[in-house]
């Protein structure tokens, strides 16, 4: 394993973690927005703590028996707790039930043997819990017992996108470790390396979360989105019926979201002269919003918020899109 094994924007985080190696806490909380690689970093850190020959930067060697077990997913001193829905990755449960989105109390109790034993390899032990907010109240309370009476050498790494949802008693027993969103330059470079065609746009579209950006790229380049964005650029020429028909197979919530990002940028251009989601289109958008009253742009955003709720349960997508597009045209031309 090399430096390349962590994301380029995590170098500073990694260096900070090396400081902790000297005196590891019992619990550490990796927090930050979704899609910036918190779980991957937690796993890399866990592996490096168990590795028998980490290199001088603290990275796991990838060759020792410990790294070998880790790679096989069978390291006796390591556990990853996550909801069924994540570990099954779209497969069905044995009973055919929907996979759970929660980390159950049974999963946490299942750690009891692991926690009470001493390390197989004589080194440390690591439990990664992801995402920590997926623990229900019982699970969280069961975990708390372990955090209150920490076994020697055992590190709990909690990974959370929503730390405000965790029990204060859990928060107080974990060292907070904030992972900031990556800087645009290194994230864009990385996205380009992953084969993302419009890295700037994809990054902006994802809210500056590169891992999400990779996932979102498909939508971003989708024909429907292109069609929509071409049409809304010319409200006066917008053929509401034709566009609604062209979109009717597209998920309604998604279309509203595209329009929300579009309208966000219209307002942002009007008020601050800058864009968030549609980089590189400053001139066109500036010209478009020039004659539009700020109040109308605010009304448009409000309208879209309501539409997003309605989008969950419309029965007639075509009709829904027609009314949405009429509203857009009206507010842009009034
Ligand atoms: Zn190793």
C-alpha cells in the first residue's frame, strides 16, 4: 500500500492521525459531509494500526500476515459494523426482508466476545462503526458501555455524516476528528483521474463531495438533464408540453432537484454575481437573469421547494412537469 491509498485531499488528516498513534484514544469520531472518504480513511487507519510493519508515514505495508488477513476481511482483531443495507450492497437478505438501514443492538452486542478477548496478534484492536448515526437508541446505549469501560488497546472509530444525531454521552467519549471537504483543485484533479468528464461541474453538482460526484456523473451527463437545461435557458421559447412529455419517464424528484440547482444559480448570479452548480456559464446566466425581478427568483425557489415535496406522490408525472414548467416560464417572463 502506498500514499496513493488515501485520497489526495486527506494527506493532512493522515498526518494528524499519526500524532494520535502515539497515544490512541478509546474512541474517535470521524465527522464531515457525505462523500469525502471518511469511511475509507477510517479503514486505512485501522489497517495501519494493525499492520506489523507500517512504513515511516504510518501506512500499512500490505504484505505482512496482518495486512493479508485485513485484505481478506478476516482479521481477528478488526470489526466493521454497518447497517445490513450497506453490507449487502443491493443483495437480498436471507429471509427476503428488506435489508435494515439501522445498526441494531444485536450487532453491537455481537461485539461482546470480541471486546472481552485480548488481541490475537498482541497489538491493538479496531472497531469501525459506519455510519454511527445508524445506531438506534438501544444500540447506542450498548455501545456506550464499551466506551465507558474501554478494554485495553481497543479503538472505536465512529464515522458520521450527522454527528448531531449521536447521543451526547457518546460524543463526550470520543475524540472529535473533523474531516473537511476537499479543496477544489485536488478534488477536480482526482475526479479527472477517475475518468469523470466534467470534473468541475460534477464536483459542484455534488456539493463538493468527490465520491458522490463520481456517482452523480451519470445523472449529470444524462440526456434528460441536458434537454431540461437547454430549454430553461430560453424561457420565452420553452415548449412546456413537449418538454414535459420528454421528461415523463424521469424521476420527478430528480427533475425538481435539477431545477432547484438551476434556480439557485439564477439567484446567486443576480445577488452575488457567481455560480455554484453551473460553472463556466456565467455570461449566459447573467444575461438571462438581468430582466428578472429578484422577488420572482425567490418565488421560484419557494415554488420548487413545495414541488419537491409533492414530487414524492404525484400520480401523473406529465401533468406535474407541465405545471412546474409553466410556473418557471411565468416567473422568468413576468
Ligand atoms: Zn502490514
